[in-house]
C-alpha cells in the first residue's frame, strides 16, 4: 500500500517459486495533497523498480482523480514500462457497451453542468456564498484540478477523463468486466479472481445510502437532490451544457432578467426598485441558489464511487481471499449478495461459490473509500469477514481529511469496528511505527498479532513511500 494519503495505489505481488507476477490496482492522489504530483511520480518509479517494468495487469477501478491521476501525472514512466500485459476496467467504461455509454454520458453532462456552476460561484459577491462554495470545490477535486475553478481549489492540470484515457492507452488489451465474471490467467496460476461489482441493476447502481438497520455503521437516507439528479439524467445527456445547468434554476428561464436591463425597463421599475434596494438584499436569491451545486456535486461523486470495479482474489490452495472494493457504496455492496459462481475445481468437481464464502475467507480487506461510513457494508460485509487472521488496509490521511477538508475519514463507528474485527491489525497509510498503525494502537500479545507484526515492513524513506504486508 502506497502512502500518499487520500488516494489508492496497491501493488500486489504473487510469488510462485522463483517467479513473481505483479498486478497494480489504481494509482491516484487527491487534488490538494501536498506534493501530489511528486507522490504520483515516486509511486510510478517504485512500481517500475519493484516489477522490472512488468505488470500482468493494471486495474483502474473507477474514474476518480484520487484513483487514476497517477496514470496521467506519471504517464511517461508507465508508458515506458515494457511489460504491461492488460488493463482492466468496469463495464461502465466500455465504449461498446450501450448501458456503459449511457452512464458515462449522463455523468459527463452532469459534470459539465457543475463546471458552469463553479464558474458562476467564483464570481459571486455574497461572502457567505463564496465561503460555502469552497466545499463544492472540495468535492469537485475528486474529478481533477481541471474540473475546479482557480481560487477555489488547488491549481494544476488535467481532468479525470484524461487520466482514464492515459491508462487505457497503456496496453493493447483492455478488458471490461461484469459482475459475476471469473478471471483466471496463465500468468497468475493458483489464483481465481471474482468480479463482484459494479452492478448492472440501475436501482443498485444509484443506491448510495441505506436506512435499513444492519446495512451501514451510520444511518443515512437518500437526499432529495439524488432523486432530482436521477430524474434529470435522461434529458441532460443530449442537452447543451448550459441547458443542463439551467434546468436546476429555481424558476423558469422566462423569468430571468439581466439586472441592468431590468433597471432600465419602466414596466419592471417597481419590482426592480424594491428588489435591488439595499435593505432588501437579504431577500435576493441571485447567488444563493447556486449552492444547490454542493448537493448535486456530492451526489455525482457518490454515483461515480458506486461504479467501482470490485475484485476478490482467491488463493486456490488455501481458500484465502483478498478483497478490494475500491470506493463501492451501499448499492454496490448489496448487489453482491445474490451473486454466485459455478465452475469445476482442480479435481474436476462442480463447485459453487457465494459471497458469504468469499467474505468468510477474507484475510485481507482494503477498506472502502478511505473509511467513509457508507463504503463498508455491515451485515453482508465486515461482520461476515470471520477469518481469524483478518487484516485491513486503510488509505487515509486523517489530519488532512478532517483538518483541511472537514471530512470524517475514517468514520468513527466504522473505524472502531475495524479495530475490533482485526484485533488491531489495521494498516494505515498515515500510520506510525514499524506496523503503520494508529498511534494509540497497542500490540495484542497473541499468535495472530505476532504473525501480523512479522509480516509488516515499512519503507525506510522519509516520509515512507509504502508499507508492505506479506500474506502468511
């Protein structure tokens, strides 16, 4: 696990005798991370050194800057690697998939509308609106610095789509996976890879939160803006960018007047005189309504998280599983519960695997979305991970998330349960000490902790570039 903070990059190395196969899952750094571009370059350089430039596959889980920006910022390094065999993405990124094209086009139209809102927010006169606009820019940072407005977010170039295109160009073989697929590769003998998400079910794809007890470690509910966003999706796909944003205005555009033109119009003079009076400024909505962009940006951010390609790696000999859900939200997790895989095992016997089997054998869990409250399912998720040696890895920078962005990462209730389920075997990208754990974590004197401690290695650089965990 690379230690850039809020951003995912995991290098999996499968050792078989004298040979080692490598697979990279994501490479990204959140906008605003100190020295973000340098982190991306350092990660790419290390991946090249560790693998001798040979990767069986690179996985791009979903189009968010903190997961794919490295493929743009370190593009020459990745492009210079001589042995990148495949690129894996979710079906939602497949340009030949009609449903995938619809999803991509819908989100692109919504993002274009939000860009226009950001431009307008950058020029508002209301100080309160300007202050709140910063939180909108923070959310937009997940789409890359090219999708923020100067003065509201970190500077820099590039959009998420540029990074996705750079990743797609790293191999002639790009595969788009569907839930229920089973991946086996000659270069990865003894390993089966189960594809869990993203779901094809539109209802599950749009479900970000749940009020059902036992689904989440913190309760929530769908915002009214989510319904509005979904309802407006179809019309936004083929519309002009300006029309997409205008559709969110509080009143029909026929009631829109330019201030100077309205003030010069005798028929409107009684209205404009009162509306523009200094003591009536508190009643105006010229700029306040733009803050609806915050809720819309949050819903779009969650919707793209739910597009995450979710993979479970099973070691055939032991049955142990490595679970990588990327930033999957509640609907993605819930969709797995009905999946099953049927195949013949090494002895030629029919075998059926269900999600409870995979969760029950999960020995390594990459915590979803930097420890957010709605990215780790409770029942049917963490509570079903019963392996006695369960270890989790959390890519997060808590000081940056809470102090700079005002985000609860990691969510308190979820974090407490992660500590309990792993008995403290919770690796953090911002962790300290020889085990890269939280400062207040005390070693548990038992065999499981000893095994864990003996298999954790922290990079010796300052700051450390990565933490290694060797699966026993």
